[in-house]
C-alpha cells in the first residue's frame, strides 16, 4: 500500500508540472505552439479518463480485517488536481468549438480572397487573407495565398515572412517553398532561391520537370543581372559602342520625327547590336518601350490601311532590330514577348500582305523558338490561334520558308503545354486546319504540306482530339477530298498521301466515324490504293481499311468481291508486324459476316498454315484476330476434318487457359475450340482426354463480361 501511495504522489506531482507547462504554452504568442498545446491537452484528457478508470479498478487483497470497511477519502491535493483537470477539459471543448467556428469563417474569407486575386485586386485579397488569419492563425493556405498576393504587389519581404509562417504550420509545404523561391528571385537572392526550389524536389521528386523550369528561370535572371553589371561597367568606362547605343536610344525616344528619321536611326542601332554589351544596354535603357511605345512606329504596324513604302521600311527595320537585339539574349527575348500587344502583333505579322514583313516576322519567331525557354515564352505569351494560322499560311510558299514554318510548328506541337492548348482551343483553330486539307496539293509545297498533315496526325493521337475532329463533317469531307486529289497523281503526291493515310488512321481509331457513307467512301479508296507498288502506301491503306471496313456489311461484301482476301493472305505470307496486324484484322472482319470470305480463306490458306503460324505469335493482337478468323472458318462444313492431324486442340486450349492481358485472346480461342469440337466430334474426344472441358468452361466468364 505504501508503494501505491508513493506512486500516486509522484504521479500527481508530475501532473502538476505538465499542466503548468501546458498553460504556459496555451498562452504563447506563437499560434503554432498554442495549437500544439491544445492538441496535447485533448490527448491528456483522454489518457486521464483511462487512468481514472484504471484507478477505480485497483484493489489490494488482504484477508486480515482490522476494522470495518470505510468509504475511501481523497486528500485536498487530489481534489484540486481533478477539479483543475475538469476545468481544462471544459476549456478544451470550448476551444475546439470556437476553432470549428473560426475555421468556417476563415474558409469563407479565403474564398473571398481568392475571388479578389482572380480579379487582379491583390490589395483586397491580402485584406481577406489577413482577416482569415485573425480567425485561425495556423491555417497555412492563408499564409501561402497572402504571400502570392504580396509577390504580385512587389512586397517580397512580407511574402517571405508569410512563407516562414506557413512552414511553421507544415515544414513540407511545397507552396511555401515555391513562393519563397519566387520572392528571393525577385530580390536577386539567387542562391537562396535555388535552395527553395531544390527543397521542393526533396519533398516531392515527381515535380522534377517543374523544378527544372524554376531553376532555369533563376539561371536566366542571374545571367541577365551579370550582363547588366558588365554592360554598365563598360558604359562607365566610355566604350564607344556602349555610349553610342545609349545616345541613339535617347535620340529615338524623342517624339514627332518623321518616319524616315526613325527608320535610319533604327538601322544604325541594329548595326550596333554586335555583342552582349550593346544588347543588354538596349534593354536597360528601355529600348523595347522606346520602340514599341512610339506612336508613329505603332501606326506603321497596327494601321489597317494599306502600307506605303516608308511604313513598310519602318516595320522591316524594327523586325530586324528585334532579331539583332534578341540574338543569344534570353532576357531580351522575354522582354520582347512580354511587350504590350506583342502577343497579338507578332503572329498577325505572319499573314501581312507585305512579303518582306512576313519573312522577317517568321525569322524572328524562328529565332525565339530555337531554345526551350523561347518556345515556352511563345506558348505562354503569343496568341497561338493566330500563330498557327500564320504558320500554315506559309504553305503557299515554294521556298524554304514553308518548311521552316512547318519545322517550327513541329517543335511547338511536341510541347505538352501546346498539346493541352490545342485540345482546349480546337474549335478556334479548326478553320485553319480545314484550310490546310482543302489546299490544292499540286500547287502547294508538298514537303511542307505532308509535314503539316503529319503534325495534325500526331496531335490527333489523343482521344479527346479525335472526338473533336470526328464531330466536324466539314473536316471529314476535307480529308476525303484531299485523299481523292492525291490519288490523281500518287507518285508526285506520295508524301502527302502517306501522311494523310496515317492521320486518317488516327481519326478512325475509335468509332463512330463521320458517317457510314464517309467510311464506305474511304474504304473504296483504300481498296484502290491496295494496287499501289509503294510498300508504305500499301501498309497504311490496309491499316485505314482495317478500321473502316466493319462500318458496313455492304462494303465488306464489296471488298471480298474485289479480292481483298487474296491480298491480305499475301500480306500475311510476306510478314511485317504492322502489315500483318492490319491484314488479319481485315480477314477477321470479312469472315465474321461473309460466307464467301471464309471459303476464300480456306481455299487460299491450305490446312490453315498461315493462321496456325499466327496462333504461335508473341503478338497478342495477331493471335486474337487469328483465333477469331479460324473460329469463323470452322462454320464451313467438313473444314475441321482437315485439321485432325495437327495439334490445333492443344494450341487453342493453351491459349484459352493462358493468363494473357487481352481477355479477347482467351475468349476467341475458347470459341474457336468450341466450334472445332462441334464440327468434328473427334476433337471433342481429344479435348476430354486433355481434361480441357473445365478450361473451355472457364472462358464463359469472358463471354459474360464482353
């Protein structure tokens, strides 16, 4: 008993110390420490209840009765301890209730702040987030959101303070490190900025691409900063070209000169842009705003009236200046692209009525797109719909400009952000794409046209894009019209036709097609192309036919009557993975609905040597369609008997019981095996000997799921 009393005393003293510490922490000015204290108090209350239950159950066995049992008494210290704990419990519950109420208010203020941020009212956003933090001081999203608003306002120091608070709430808060990195970048703390972005990668390695982009921004800004320091040192030292650059910009900044004065000054300035120093001084002395902000120069670019010779000269001089200024200077490229109205102006110049303006505009965009950072700027800041329209307009050029424009479009189409834009903005860009397909290939740069169609084919690989394209009948008709034009001179237009067939294969990858009539017309043209001597055209024509033939029973019968079975058997005997896939798919379609096709396969493929070979392939797609085709042929009377001396039962049984990823393989093999045994009872006996009935029965689950 004495030991128990000693333990209780020690326990009580420990409780007093811990409760005293908790009270101090709950009164702390640090909201994070305060919140942790509340949580510890709640946990302690749970343990206290458990301890009290345990104390009530503690008994001491002593058979010697000295005096009658008396009710247990509590000393004053124990009573005070329990009363205090009861007070703490009540206080904790009240705090929890207030916290729930405050969270609801803080959430509402957060949403209100977000709405203000989207409107661009960053001052109002910071006020809402601040009010929310008064309700709930440890809500990290309010700190990160307010930091983002402060960055927009240029108050980077306050943004850093908020990021620190967010990290106290959650030491792995990625948004806090992101905004902290941006704030340090703006303050030119490049090393610290890198550390912040690298910390994101440590927390989440899957963000490697994004972190790489952030670190690239830091490198570019640091490089630009060093360039500016070096340029100003050379200017201060009196370097001739540096001083001349500064003086020329000051002269050009004066308004109300005639256009020829500006054109001459810009030409001289262009000649001065020979190295990094002059290009940097152009930027630091507001060269971009001086040129783009000059009202006389702006009228030359934006006027809707037909340009005179002087206006044309000014536009061309400015475009050449921008090329010289941006050559090898990423910061200048960034500032140019972000100039007011540049996102709309530069793409529109690609369709100018003045040839030299179009050519110089293309040269400038090509220069910007040489590096990954430049392509990112183009996708982020230029009007991409106008840019695509401008680039495809170069298809009418017979020189290298057409191929250069398509090369640029190819590079952009490989960028994920461009692909996302293409899907979301497809209705806006659709007219330009239809215009490409409606061009007369005989008077178009065929190399560039085939490249453009190949780009469309790559973009159409996405299911969402396929659906959007298939929803436009005009788009489908344009494809069919171009296909007909190419057939008129397949040798001259071979590359265009090859790209078009690949593109249309993607379009037909998923049904429904534009229409059954459209699919039938495409199938007929593919049948005609199967007479080509070009292996690439033959393969793609078969591929397209394999996707359109099943749309119509009439078309299937036409194809069989035109000898498609014989051609596909020949394809299979020649081999080649893609050609074989397309050929066996066509045979599967034909034998599924046409009795004549089954008889033709039986006649041409003696003892099914070709189909049996395909059943042993490692390509599941080939095996699926070969098993399907074989099963169809087993419906012809007395055909199964010809396979008695083969191991067809073992082959099909193995396939039916396999663990192939494609469930259609087990299903088609099981069906073929069932048809084989039905047609020839001796195969059924073999199946029983091999104990294959159970395996065959198991394939019924695939029938139920199909």
